[in-house]
């Protein structure tokens, strides 16, 4: 059902409480999500973005209750990804000639996904569209987070339609940031940034500065996922500037996998060593085969250093550690330190493999790492404690 945001702007999206996985299985969404679409009614009527494909029928049906589709003068597609453009095919079947305002890259992604030659109008940063009292200003936002992404700003109402930027996978029947639990909201906003936007942090900083320099007053940020920022909307912009600037807290995250508990016992002894040497630093332990990968990534995002442990398996490392290291590498974290550890039975290559992966991922490996033969005895556990102490002191 639709909800009023301001006199002229109505939310016409879909709240998806059932969503548990997104981007295939790449991203967990424990709190569901929403696909936010907005209808602007000025002298002209504009639809901003649509919803994910499975909800296309429902979206068009609901939109028809709100407005005669033929009254829609313009469609703005800020980003071609399926979660926002997925209802276009259904919608364009009804209003095939309606112009679609989007970036040149979005024409490519939309054609690439749907293979329709719709009435595209390519826009660039600074292009405007008069819709009556208000005007829309388009701002390309390349690589935030696709080459086709853009923001749309509405004058008069001072709304920034930011699409994926500043969003959260967070289903809520309350639409606004001041109506929800702040710890939940910020956990989801950070998880979203850590898992999706980390590789584009340089673009985030540049784009925010560019928008600030345009001097546009921002009263509301209408995201494409999760809640809308209306109470002090710049709080999330400032958070993004912080997160984009090699963010870290006083935290060390120990990620490990274990077959017969040898590497787990090492991890625990290392944690104990760290704590005995520095009890202010937050130490968290995650068995990568048991915890959600995207929650672990969020913890890595917050950490100043990580310790990664795996038993040696077939001269390599475990499936879950290999997977999490691949994710870490892709995200391109900066300014973080690391070391490796692991138990082994005979050949013992695990630590070496992890060290190489960590270096490849851009971490500063500050220790050669620690291995324990078979299941660690008291002496080996003592070495683990000392390893932890040495590690935290050298940060
Ligand atoms: Fe996206
Ligand atoms: Fe999205």
C-alpha cells in the first residue's frame, strides 16, 4: 500500500519481510528488505524507480489504485539492477511510450537485462527536468555501486532520491529513521556498507563532497532499500564519510575453522593472550563454517586487525576460510593488519596459504604466523597466548 512522504511525494514500494538472501546467496538479509519506489505529483507526474521482479504484478496493481498509469509523464530509473528496475517490463507493457530518464550506462544495463528499446532519455550530472513547482536535478553516481547509478534531487521538497546509497536491508512497517530502533538501523546500514560499498569508498567520499559542493539543501533522503532518512538526514551522510575513510574500531576479529578442535583451541588461547595484554581491545571469535559470512565481513570492517586460522587440509585451507578470504579480497579493505594460525597433522601448509591470501587482499601481515602440530598441548597453547600478546603489542 502507498504511504505519503510529503504533500507531493508518495512511497509506492514493497516491503519484503521474507527476504533472507540477496544477490543470489551473496548477501544475507536477516531483517528482510524493501524496494522503495516513489511517485511524485507536481504539475507533471513522475515515478522514481520500481521494485524487484517477483513483485512486479503487485507493484503495478497497487500503482493503478494510486493513479491512472497514463497520467505518469516520466519514469526515472536511478539504477538498472533488477531489484529496482524489475517491474519495468510489466509497467511498460501498460505505458510503452513513457520516457525513461536514466544515465547512458543505465540504458546499457536496462537493455542488457530486458532487451527492450524503450523511450530512453539519457541524462548527465546537472541535467534538470521541470515538473511544475519543483524541478528534478540528476547527479550521476558512477560506481555507487554500479556504473549506471545516479541520484535524483527534487527542489522545493529538498529530497535526495539516493537509490542504493544510504540504504539498509531492513524491513520495517515504519518508513522513517526516527521511528525504528537505532541499533538495528545502524547495524543494517553498516552491514550494507561493509558488504556492498567498501570497494567503492573512494567514490563515496568524492561523490558526497561533490553533492555538498552543489549546495543543495537536503531535508529528506529517500533510499531505495529500508528506511527513509528524514530526521537529521545528514547523519547517514556523515557516517558514510567516516566509513569510507578506512574505518576501524578498537577491535580484533579472529576468524577460524576447525576439524578436531585444534585450531579452535588455538583461537581461544590467542584471544586469551590478547586480552591479558590489552583488555580494552574488543576481541571476537567467529567459526567461519558456523557464522553468517556477511556478519563476519561486518566485523572485519570494524576491526583494526584480523587473525585468520585454518587447519591444513589437503595442503590447503578449509572451504569456509577460503570463501571468507575470497570475499575479503574482493572488498579491498585498507589499513588493516593481520596474521595467520592453524593446526596441522603432517604437511602444514595452511598458515602459508592464508598469509599469501591476506597479502593479496591488501592486509599488512605482521607476523609469520603460528602452527601447532596435531591437537595443541599445554605448551603449544602457551605459545598461542604469547602469539596473541605479541600480535596486539605490535599493532
Ligand atoms: Fe544495486
Ligand atoms: Fe538495490
